C-alpha cells in the first residue's frame, strides 16, 4: 500500500475511533445519569424517609440498625455517587468546557468533592463493617475507593497548577472509576439474565462475585487509557481498529443494558420518587 493510501486508511480509522468515543460518552452520560437519579430516588430517598431497611432488599445486610457510623458512611457514598454520575459527563463536553470555563470549574469542584466523599464513605463502611462478600470483596472495593481518592486528588491538583493535559488524563480516569458502580449493576444484570446467575451466591462469595469485585472498574481504566493515548499523540492503524472494535462492543452492551434496566428497575423507581 502506498504511503498516501496508508495515511488515508489511518485517518479514516482515527475518525471511526473518534465517532465511537463520542457515541460512548453520549450513551454513558444518558445511562449513568439515569442510574444516578435512581440512586438518589431509591437509596437517598429511603434515608431521608427513615426507611433505610429498604436498602437490604437490593443488597443484603447493607443496613444495620446498630451500625450508625457504617450506615452514615455508605449513605454518604450513595448520595455522593448519585451526584458524580449526574455531573460527570457534563465535564467531558468540549462545548461547555470551552464556552463556559467558569461553569466547568465550579461543576468540577463539586464533582471532585463528591468523588472524595464517595470514596471516603465507602472506605469507612469497609473498615467499620466490611463487605458482604468477605476479604476478596473488601480488597476489591477498598482498592476502588483508594483509586477514587487518588484520581480525585490528582485531577484537582493538576487543574490548580494549570497542567491541562495531565488534568484531563486524571479526570478521565476519575470518570472511568465514577461509573463503576453503575456498570457493577449492569454487569450483574446481564450475567444473571444470560447464565441464570452461574457463579453468583446470595452473599457474594461465588467465583463470579470474586471476579466482579475488581472487574467493575479495572476494564474502565483500560478504556480510559485508550482515550488518553488518543489525546496525547497520533495513533497507529492497529490501535485505531482495535479501539474502534472494543468501543463498538461496549456501546452495544451499554445501549441494551440501559434499555433493560430503565424499563424494569431505574425508570419505575424514578417515576415513583418524582410523583411521590
């Protein structure tokens, strides 16, 4: 293939990768925003109404009447998590970031602060009470919380120092972690639907549960690195094609999952919350 044709094919593959990336951001924004509203409608509303025992219908033994500090920690985690899911995608929109920099900065401060609260709330719950799944889940979720704090700190630190490229890279990593709780539910929903819950046990101690203790956020960071590398430099044809296929598969998975969960779970809870 001539150099000119090769450059044309590489440019086309880069455009396809960009389109897949834009589609991913759009799908994630809509889906994670709906899940964020669901978190506020179900968990935060239950806490406000003094009916926190409703939490246990979704996650067994999450709420304990005698575990006030742990309950406060996980409540903070849920409330802050709902906020970051709703606000996170706004920060990725170039038009808003470029036209309204002050708005971007203020939303960013709230977003980073909510990420810190979500991380601290989850870690405090793990340290005080531990997760239902035992040591493996404690380690997986604990690492998730620690990475959330690190990424939030680095995002804010580089923004203050005006190191824009580093700031954006860490902001993407933070966003990849922020949507982890949303993907955790979607992964479980699909797994139970397709395999009838093979490897999952009621107290999250099965082989699938142990994999999911890490899987709900580590692949997200891999996808984030694809975006970061794309921003940093020109990419090869192979990189663009692999990235496009990966994002195409992710987009299809998310569209199907968003439809299923909105219809059966998130939508009814949100409507009940809005209509009272």
